[in-house]
């Protein structure tokens, strides 16, 4: 592995966790409630009911590897 900027091989790799939050506004869906029930039992149904007509947030967590050049400080 080489730095694309300076060509140094003195690279540190690091796992970075990125969290993305998406806001969705949706009506109550029975399918979703049933799905929630299957997944989480009662709390899933409650979530479905509470989320009726309200903004719902979906959080996605991604892990990617960040490379840091020890020579010039470039990150990619
Ligand atoms: Zn570099």
C-alpha cells in the first residue's frame, strides 16, 4: 500500500464507523407492525403505532477502513 500523494509506504490503516441517520415520514402500516412484532414482539407493534404519521429515523452504521499517510498526513 502506497500513499497516492507522496508515494510513501508508511501507512496506518484504521477502521472507522460511520453513522448515517435518515428521516422518513410514513403512515402506520400493518405490514410493518407485523414485521416489527415478528422481530421485536410487543415493542415492534408499539413502535409501529408510535410512528404513525410521525417522522421515523433509520440509522445505518457503516464500517470503512481509513488509511493515513504518516509521511504527509493524507487520509483516504
Ligand atoms: Zn503521503
